[in-house]
């Protein structure tokens, strides 16, 4: 009786939800700019209808959704804490001070390498490539025009730097989403990511260094940088003690202490520093950590960079993750993911081809949807069981999804990131893409490590502890 009620779907039926999702996201999200959350709910609903035809009850599908989302809850708490932390760091003056001294290192003779480095530092501490490009990036493009530097090279250096920081920052939404999907640990993921990200970034920096030497005699227009520096200095009081919140986070990471207590401790310390150095009221600090900081420096670029953070700013990331995991939960409970995985594993004969399959899946999802989130979440959820079966640590999967998902999207002209970067910097995607070395060299290192086995970590019990909680 039970076997008749619960029929196992074949490969064709199991692939239908993925085709539906590709159509919904490719047309709805990619063409009509419909929010991905509702499209994922629609795909999950149709998948649930198919599952019902094969004998699954609503209660079973509901349990699948709950189990899938439950596995992501520890990481979702971290994502929310990231918003809290960013708000606290901004209102304390920590992030403004880092931006201020970062801009001071700009050198006329080494603009490309310096611009990429500054954007790397800013995005590392803000966790946002978009905010970095939309603020510091705009100022740097103005400087580049004044120096006669090719727009494509300048934009490529800026975007590479912005996505380097975004890719490995613990405050970045994609950096948090990758270990969510792969079920790895946040700081283990970041440390493992350095094996592919650092050499890709360094190769780009070396190229920027030598290409930029021809512009050594050019003069940087001081007005562009001066406005930003004066605005930051007049609105915030800087002191070396403002470095203590990031030092505290680093201490927790090095000692492998739980992530959430470290973030809360750093946020609390930043609140105290805000009271002491910025003379901010306690009510304003609490509101900032909830809804984000509202910058009113009078300089539009700086206000756009600093008006962010707060727990509420992470609700969008949390919602899209819930919707993606709901879809995955229905597919998992209906047995569709198992069917697809079994067929995939019958073709994948080596670890190298498994890594290559993840890379290809991430790139295809990125091309179809133009979304960094979905290019991480969907392949991450799909391939997680295969990595466990091959006794590979989950951080290998989370690293590969970031190498081939997060940083590829800005190189796609029809993606939201591609449209934003091109429009903000005034340089077509096809022009800056060849200069964005970090954004595609990471894929080469991911494939190299996959086929050689170098840096691939075996699965251990501690690797399965979600997000270091």
C-alpha cells in the first residue's frame, strides 16, 4: 500500500522543477525584473503539486520545508547579526575611519593597483561590493579620467577589488549564503576561500602594477579625494581605539570561538566607542543597529556608502534564502533531488569532475538568473550530498560556489550587478570584464585544485557544525 502511494519520480519528472525554476527566473527575474522570492515560491508550489501526484502528502512536504529551513537557521542568525554589527561599526566611526585612511594611500604613480587595494579594503570591512563601487568607485573613476587612465582598466581594477572584499568579508551576504547552502562553517569557509581568492587577486594586482607604471607622471586631482576626506573628518572623531571592534572579531576568528557571541561582543564594544568618541545617544545607537545608520554628511557619495547596516537590512537576504530552501525541501522530500544526484554521480567519476560540475552549474544559474544569491544557493543545496558521499568537507563546496557564482555575475551584461556596475562607473560590461582579473581567475584555481586534489579538505565531524555556532 505504501509503495503504491509513494511512487519514485523518474529523471525526467525530477528535472521538471529545475526547468520551471530556470524559466521563471530567466524570464521573470532576468527579463521582467520580478522579485526572485515570489518566483521561487511559485516554483516550489508547482513542485509540490507534482510531488502530490506521486503520493506525497502536504504534511510530508511541510516537514521537508521545515527540515530544510531548520538546517539554515544558525546561519540565518549570523546574517542578522551581520546587519547589527555593520550598523554598530558605522555609528562608532570604525568604518568611516577605515575609509578615510584607505583613501589617503592613493598614489599617482600606481593608481590601478592602489585603487584595487583601496576598494578591497573598503569592501572587506563593509561587506558590500555595490556600496564600494557606488561611492569610492565613483570618486576613483573621476580621478582616473583626470589622469588619462583607460576607463576599462580603471573600472576593472575597482570591481576586482570590490568583489575581493565582498567575497571574503564576514559581513557580506554572499559570503554568509555560501556556507548556508553547503552547510559549512563561516570562518572555515573564509579561510578555505583564501586558497583560490588570494592568488587570483595577487595576479590581478601584479598586472595592475606593471600596466599602471606608464601613468606614473600623471597628477591626481586633489579636489575629488579632498571632498570625501573632509566630509568624513568633519562628521566623525577618529581615534586608534576605533580599531578594537575589528580586532575583537579577528581574535574570535583566530581562536575559533563561536561566531555569534563574537559579533555581539564586537557590536557592544562599538556601541561604547560610539558613546565615547562620537557623542551619540544610546537611543540612536540602538535604532541604528535595528534599522541601519542614516548618514547626513551632505556629500551624496559618502551618505550612500554609510547609510546601511541594521538587522532589518538583512531581512531580504533571509527571505530569499528561506524561499530557496523551501523549494529545495520539497524536492528533497519528494525524492527528486536524490534521483538527480544519483544520475549525476553515475556520470561524475572523479573529484575533479565533481568540482567542474559545481562550477558549470554555478555559471549556468548565473547566466540564467543573473543572481549571485541563486548561483550559490541552488548548486550548493544540490551538490551538498555528493560532497558528503565523497568524504569531502563542506567548505570545498562553499568555496567552489563562491569562486564560480558570486564574482561571475558582474561580468554578465544582463545581470543586475552587470547593469549596476556599468551604469555606475560609466563603462560597458564588455569593456571592463577583461580587466576584472579576480572575478574569473578564481574559477581556474578552483578547477586546478579539483583535478589535482591540492587544498581539498577531507570531511571531518567538526566540518558539519553549521557556522561555528
